[in-house]
C-alpha cells in the first residue's frame, strides 16, 4: 500500500490544542484547564432519550428553555433526596426521568396519562 495516512490527515476541520493554549490567552469557547470532563458532563441541564424525543414530537409537546431549566432543577432536588427514577409532573406533562443520568426516558401529555399506571419509579416531583 503506497497510500499511507498520516496522523492529522483526516480532520473535522475544527482543531483545539490538546494541552491548552500555550500563549496564556484563554479561548472563551473552551472550558478552563481546571474544569474536569465530569464537571462538563454534570453541567448539562437535561438529556432526552431518543424514545422521549419521539414521544414529545408525536404528542405535540414543546418545552421552552426556561421550562427545561425548571424541570432540571426538579431533577436536582430529586437527586439530592437520593432518587433514581422519578415521575416528574410539569403542567399537563408527565415524564419519567433517570435521575443519575439526568435523562428523560419517556414523556406523555394529559390525554395519554388517563388511566395510566407508572411503575418502576421511586419518587415523584411536581414542578410548579
């Protein structure tokens, strides 16, 4: 094989320094050197599983950023109490959230909740 690939030959077009900025100027789009990868992951407000995204779309449920922030705050409160899988009620929306992963597993609107039984949860949080 005469076609050899060199390191760095394939690129997404975006490059960042591996060991930080050498000239001491901090790029505001990059986390500081003291920020750990775990901290970056923990700063994510809330994730939605593929299934939850499908359910939200199918049921015409739209959440605004401030609403997601309020729900994320409720998940924080559930985590502080040791919850693992919570039923989060927000207006006429019910969501099952895996608290340690901060992931909405499924969501339903008021019509879908009628005569529905929620299982395998250890807590419920009502978001006002």
